[in-house]
């Protein structure tokens, strides 16, 4: 049987244990002091990173955890997961709410709770495919930036001791609007560092996270559909467990204004196609590389019908390994970057404070008046009936001069 955690450890991260285990152990006393008996609020907690953060924090026994997310099914699974995990502490006050963090109901919860000791925001449009047209771009910026500003204003009423908001490696020298929106988010939240401690983290792709391309391969196999992957895009990867741990460490151990990132070398970047090769093999099959999507879909259809006709298991049809249809392609969609990076020239980097974590201790940030003026410009633009995606891009370029956006006229929703 295919074991996803083992596959990630053996074929994606090449780490049998979390890369942050040593840092957690070295700082256990501080983590315990800052989390045990404290009130925690997690926004966007049903997603891959948010749920992993919750499980990391629960091991240090907070007195209460309030989780907010729009994904009702994801929240249901989160509760089942934490309550079914052997040895995982779950406080009596573990409450999940299906609502938007910009909703007045959330503000009411927050005020009646009189704030929280730890607040972490994972609510975000995180996929490059979020950029398609003016509607998707507006929704992306509304969630990642404009609603985030409303949250920061609310937090000034009852300031937390620790506030964390997840960023992305795509915020360093961004080429897509999603990455640019997270760079804007960094400037936004850091402008509030004078009111309470703010930290963030830029990190790699989370292997097989919800909605990711590798996660989609699992669904494709279940539906007997072809696998597809770019062959020229390289990415860093962390495990789902590691994603929550880096956020916990940044949230609790970071100083205000700092950005954390995992210490990963360029030789640890992988192409999606190389991971897909191993994914096919790990599922007991051989790759059948197809030249076109149509060829791959036809072969997958024929394979599905042949299995139904013979009532055979996928890996034993005709006593031979199945050749599974796969398509690899060169990236040609808007917003894809050939590689990723965690920091840019001019940022003050400390690689010595932690064993597996680097820290951007100082970087250029926009003052609050400039941030507010930019947000006013965006909202004025969105209020126009005829605003265009290109106008949004130009507005962002004025705020982030190194934003290198190239419109290719094609997006990921046009790919398998």
C-alpha cells in the first residue's frame, strides 16, 4: 500500500525526521513557557499548513484553541484528525468556526474573548493559478491584503503577545501576483510591529499539500486519469509536518519584524517531473510518457476499461507492471518562476541563530502612511467597473519596483 508520509521522506525531502526537530528540542523550555496554558487563535486552520501548525502547538498544551476557516469539511476533518491522534493533547476548549475572518461574527468572538495570547493567520490565496483575470486578481488581493489589514486593525484593540502571518518564497523577487500580494502582506503586517510583535516565514512548497499538483496526482490515480507535470520548474519542498513547525518556531521564537526561512540549498530543489517519476514507481507502475494531453487521456481511458474488463488490481494487470500515461511539459503559463529564493540582496540575513532556520533580521519596509496610501489606491481601482488586470499589475509595480510580471496569456486552469 502506498504510504504518503514515507514517500515524502524517501523521495521528496530525503529526511527521515523533521529538519526542525533539533531546533524544537533546543528551545523546548521557551516554547513550553510561551504556549502552555495560553489562548491560541488560528485563522485558516483547516488548510495543510494551518492544521500542521495547530498539531505542532497542541504538543505544548495551550489552554484553548479557536480555529476559523471557510472550509467546513476541512474543519470537520481537522477535529477528527487531532482527536484521533495518539498522545496528542487537545484542550477542553477546542472550537472550530466556519466563517470568514473579516466577518463581523469573528470580530464579536475576538472581542468577547478579549483577545488571544497567540494569533496565527494562514488564510490566503496561495496558488499561482489564483491569477487568471481581473476577478480572480481582485479576490486574491482582497483576501491576502485588504482583509488582512482589517484583521491587523482589530488586533490593535487586544494585542496578542505573538502574531504570525504566513508568507511564501514567491514573495522574494515576485513574478506572479500571488507572490507580490504576499510581499505586500509582509509590508502591511510589519507596519503593525510597533503595536505588537509580528513575524512571518517564507518557505518552500509543502509536499502534497491540499490543492497542490502532487496532491492532484493522488486524485488522478483514483480516477484513472493521466498524470501531468512541468519538467523545467524547480522547487524547494518541506513536509506537511515541517510546514507547521517552521511557523510555530517563527511565531514564538522570532523577534518582531523578522522573516524566517528553512536552510535549504539549491541542490535540494527538485522538478515536479522527477517527483512524478518516483510517484509512479512507488505505486507499483511504470511511466508511459505521452507526447500530448489527448494521447494520455485516451490511454488512461483504455487502461481504465481494460481493468474493469479483467477485474485486475492496477499493478498486476496481465502479471506485468502497468505503464501509466504521463505527460511532461515546459512551463508556459503566467506567473511561473523557474526557481525560488528565500531572500533578496539588501536583506540582513542571520544563518547562525538556529540549526535549520535562517532569519531575515532586517529588510526594507514601507512606513504605515505609504502602506495606507497604496491600499486606498487599490480599493479606488477595484471600485471602477472597467478596471483591468494590467492596471492592477502596474499599481503593484509602483509599490514593488522589482515585481517582474510577464503576461503570457495562459493560466494553470488551462492545463490538466
